[in-house]
């Protein structure tokens, strides 16, 4: 079903609901004398022609360069555009580069063969990351629509977009809890003596590492269980490994006890959930307040905030890098990070981890890429932006690994152990290992404040994009909400804050781990696979590449075509299958979740992908043509009349599609026997009285459309001087 196909459904048995469906009618050049202040639910100024004296053309100037990008005024006044090119680029970079680059990639690299892991990571970046990143971002820019409404090329796949919004919504709920922890730790660092620097606090246990110090035991008696006694009194541990194996006990750093006993007040398991803790509730509220004020004007405010939040983490990482590499024993940590174990390349789990990290690290299939790029100007060079962000993400992962492992080497030296005993994944790295490391540096509060402020800025960029994805999905689906944008943002933040309150309980971290494992895990693989298949095999790679040629002014490299057709979907399918083959029960540290907790995670994951199935069957049932299911499905994977660029002046460039509709909104009015001016003056679209009258109107105007066809020959080619 691929190829340069139009959206040609017959008008047989058409009713009011099918007026928006695919058609084979082409309109003539429209009049320029339209009402500039239309009203009604179909008020869409963006579809006014580029020569009209309307708000949609305030950004119009005559220029010799049809692809010249004009900033300062919006090309699309209804939805808005980025104020500057770097606003978008930094927002995209900030969305892609997040907490996963700092705490997840270094650990995966260490666990999967050190420097050898960079090979599968780079390969997966090339065959999955870059192609799917480019596909998503291009789709958003070409249509100027968010993930809920960009599926007119194959309406039956609209559920994929809804699933994207669900993923962003659920991820933003627990992601902001991590930001709340960062706020808590940053505030706790404003002291002369960090509270997790020693074991002399009432919340410390007898197994706190400073109460059981490591010793050579040269003047005492070494016991087989790893302990050392002098004059019958235990003075420390001479072998940490033996101590854990023989006694079943574990030395715990004061930073870990602070995180569990003070910050989280961690319970023994998810069964003991507890009550919300007021200080975490306040920190979570602060996180959502920051998000609200940064999104209050949509992309106009976030586009300015990211100049700080996207750049500042790199400044901090650079400072931490130079401090880290000068620490004692830092070289051992870096050695652990980069020395390759080539034998691990034969392990399929390593390749799976590399591919999953690509989805995590580059934020593919979450809808944010479509959302951010949908506010671009039509001719923006999204290909260049893709390569800049992908390379930035790749090298940020590597650079963060050097920073983190220099401190892990330092910690291993201080504790008299190896790096593998210190390295932890996820929250343990950010809220246990690093806080412990800074206590051994000069002026520890300064380094602690700097690090946690960096985590906040890293997380905020990704959080902005996820909430913006939900916001854009709502407003694109219900355009009348745009006039209440501030109120909608407030409602979203308030609802998500309330939904996040369980995460502030003693058992909240367990629930957060379940959400992270299931909501942000294999569900992304399914969504990414469905998106790839929809564009490559139903819409067609060839036509999609022609669309991109119009948008970018250059033909597409065969590399992308091959990846979209075969390599990317096959790689994602392999990872998805292997994820289930290699499935293990969820864990948090030494705690293994009960079966019912994992079942709850599966329910959450199914809720995320459920819209894909529901929308598929709903669309199929709504198609009322008396044809078989296969014919219905064929129509539902055919582009509708509204598919294409958002603005009329850009739709005029699509001349390679037979019977492409230049202005679907004007066509809708003409099919119902009213003029475009009447359409925009009216408060609502008059309903078609019956299929008979509708078919009669088709007959009455068919001659006019045939005459109009001859008038469209002057429509511009791809090199037409547009009013961009």
C-alpha cells in the first residue's frame, strides 16, 4: 500500500461523519477576500491562503529565497512557533539528554563490558536511534501537529499517538518525583556539615560503615567471617566480601542510610506502603510549580528557559570532570569504565541493553519529539538538528561516564574495595554514591549543591517536553482549549501532582521502580515499532521521502530508506522478543517484588498500549461503507483529505500526489454548499440533511471542480517562492 498514493475514497454512502474522510476532489485557487475574524468550531486561520490579508499571514514577506526562515513573528499563528532556531535545538537536546545519561548509561557500560559496550551502543544509535529520531521529528514538523493528531496519513494508527501521550503523562508523574528528591537533597546541602557525612546520628544503624571500618588487622585476630578482634573486641572488618558471605550482613554507608532512613523513610517492601511524608509532598509541589511557571506561555517560555537548563548541566559536568580526574584512585574508576571486555559482545543481553538505552536516552516513541518539532517552521532543517542532537546525546553519555567513574574510583580507594562494589544503578548512583563521595572533598556542601542543582536542570528539560506533549495533545484534539492554555496547564500540573502523591509514601520508591520498569520499558518498543511500520509500510517510505524533499529541499539518503523499511523495525522486534525471553522479576536493590506487584506493572503497561487496540477496532466499526473488513482497513490506512502540511501555502507545494486537496477546510464548506466566507462567519458548520442531498451537491459542483482543475496548473512546483 506504499507509493505516491492520494487519498481517494469514493463518495459512495457518505454521511456527515465521512465528510472529513479521504476524498479525490481538488479545489481551485481560493479567493483572497475572507473575513479576518471568523468564529465557530471550525475557525482555523492557519488554513487561510498565503495571499490572504489575515492573521495567518502577518509573517509573510516577498522574498527571493522561498526557504528563508523568519523569526520574531509566527508562521503559524494558530499554534505558534519557536521564537528562534536555537530555542528548538536546545529544547530537543535537553529532552534527549536527561537523567538517564548521567546515572544509567555509565552503569550499563560498566556492567556490559566497559569500553566494548560503546560498540553495540554506537551501532544501535545508527540503525535505531538516528532513523527513528529523524522519522518522529520530521513527522511533527511536516504536519505541524502533535502526537494525537498527526495520523491522518493512516487514521487507524491514531491510537499509537494516544499511547505516546499516555507514556509521557505517566512518565512525567514519577519523573517529577525524582526531581523532588533532588530538591530535597539540594536544600539539605545548605549546611556547614552534610547530614550524611558520618554515623553519629540517631538514624544510623550498628552496621553503618564507620562503625565497622575496614582494617588490615595486623595487630588483632582475623576471623574466618571477615571480622577483626583486638583483646576480644571487634574493631572492624578485614575482608568485606567474607563478612557479607558468612554473616549475611552488609556494611552500609551513611549516605545510603540517610537516603533510606531519612529522605525516603523506606519501608521493608511495597506491602508496607505507609503515608505521604510532608517534606516530600512539599518538594513534589515545588517541582510542579516550577514546571507550571516554565510552561505558562507554552513554548515561548520554555524556549527561553532551556538556554539555562540545557547548557548549565554541561558546565557542571565539566567542573566535576576536572575535579574528579584529579582525585586519588580516579584512574581505577576510569579504567573500569573504558577497558573493553570483548567477550561480552557475544552476549545478546548486551545488545538488548544498548538498544533499550537508545530509547531511554534519546526519548524515542514518547511523543515529545513530534511535539517539539511540530512548532518548527515548515522549512527548518530538521535533518541537521537530528544529527546535532544525536551526536550530542552520544558524547554526553560517554563524557558523563568519565565524570561518574572518576568518583567511583575515588570512593573504591577510600573504602579499600573495588569499583564493582561501589557502582550502583539508578537512584543509588545519584543519591547514595555521589553524596558519599562529596563528603571526602574540600567544601563538600558546595559540590553537593552543584551536583543536585545539575540533576534538577537535567530533569527539567525532559519534564518540560513530556508535559508539553500532554498539553499539545489535548489542545490539538480540542482546539477550543487553546484560548484557555494557562488554565489547562494548571489543571494538568495539579492532577499529576495529586497522582504523584503515593510516591511520597514510605513505599513510594517501590511503586516508582515498577512504573519505570513497565511504563517506560518495553511499551516504548511496541510504540516505536508500530510508528515505524505505519509510516514505512502503510503510508510508504517513497512518499514520505517526497514529503521530506518538499520540506527540506533535498532528496533523502538511501540510508534512511533502508533503515525505515527493514533494519530499524527488525532490530526493535528482536529486542522486544528478547526482552520477554530474558524476563526476570522486578527488583530494587536486594528486594524482589512480589508477584502481584509485577502484575500491577503489567496492568499499567497494558493501559499504555490499550489505545492502539481500542482505536483500531473503533475506527473499523465506524466505517459504514458496506464493504468487507479488508476493504475498510484499506480505506483506514489511506491518507485523509486533511493529511499534509498545516498551512495552505505549504500544501500548494505537494504536486506529486494526484488530486491532493490544497485547502480541506474550504473544500468542506463547498461540499456543503456554502462559501468560504460564510464558513468562517458562521458559528457552526450546517449539517448535511441527507446522503441524497449531499450526493446531489456533489453532482452540482462537480462541473465547477472540473473547471477549477484547469486553473491549478499555475500552482507552484517544489521551487515555488513561498511566503515563508
